[in-house]
C-alpha cells in the first residue's frame, strides 16, 4: 500500500532563513510524488512533482525537492523563506504508481509559520 | 486559479439530510476526483469519475455517491448526513486517456457543516 509520512506537524522559521519540510514515503510501485500547498481558505496548489525523471525537482516559488530512493524520502526545501510561504504543505503519493498521477494519497500536512 | 469551480462554497445541513455538491472541471479535462478534508487532516480520496463512470473509490460508504455528466462536470451526493461528514470537500480535475493522465488540479472546495 502507498502512504506518506510528514515528520513535522509544525515548522517555524524566520524570514530569509532556509525551509526544510520532511516527508517519507512507502510505495509498492514506482511512485509519483508531489508537494501541494494550501493557503487559508484556498484550494490546493501543486508546488512540484516527481514522476521518475531527474531526482532533484524544481517547483514554483523557489521550492525544490529531492527524491532519495535509498532513504524513501522526498523532502521539500527552499533557500530563503518569505512571509507569503506561510501555509499548510502536503506531501502526496500517487495511489496506483507512477502513471496514475490523479488518484492521490495525502500526508497529514505540515504547517509552516514564517516570522519577520 | 486552476479553472476548477465548485459550488456552493459553504453549506450547513442537518444530520440525516442529503446534500449535493457540484464541480465544473477545467477546460480540456475529462476526469473528476473528489476528496474529503476533515479539519486538521489531509484530503482523503473519495472516488473518481472518468467517461461518466466511477473509476476507483476510496474507503467511503455507499451513501457517498457521484455522477459525471457529458460535459465532464460532476456531482457528489451524500445521503443520511452524519456529524462526521463535516469537512471541506475538494474536487480535482485531470485529463486521462487509457492509462495515461495529467496531474490533478483542485478547486477551492465546499465547506460542509452538519449540525
């Protein structure tokens, strides 16, 4: 069965410092992995996706994530946090493998707070 | 903006009632998936509709049902509402052809409160 575990429910950083949101995955298939962001009272926005090409994936707004098969991890990073990054972040795995990217299993979320 | 629109944005229902939520998919997309996001949780997959038929279902009881119309829009129906059905219901659209598909694009959701 497919699942993702987000290792931190809350992360707090100061503006201008690096961001690290941690995610481990479990998958019976070669997975597709995603990070989605949800701002308050907004829908979900795709930040980036891994579908078996380059293991370092670059997304929108300066975010990137590295797929590490040996560690079953897909951590999200950003070199310098901005106040507008404050939101809920979800690590997501495809339910049925690499080629089924529209049935998704979500982690429990990490709330990112950014202080001035 | 993703082009996926949901209505209504908010809804209050009484326990035992029935509710219908609506979703218009993004232009060019033929597949709609529904998710339930309880407060403080990640979204959970309810089911997906492709070519007007159910194409996969999560761990939800039969009182959760859906429809997809020829224009690819979709409805989620929930019968015999329970207090635990209170959640944000998210619709996502994608394009699927046989076993290939694009990633999902989400609407802003319908907030359902059951009292």
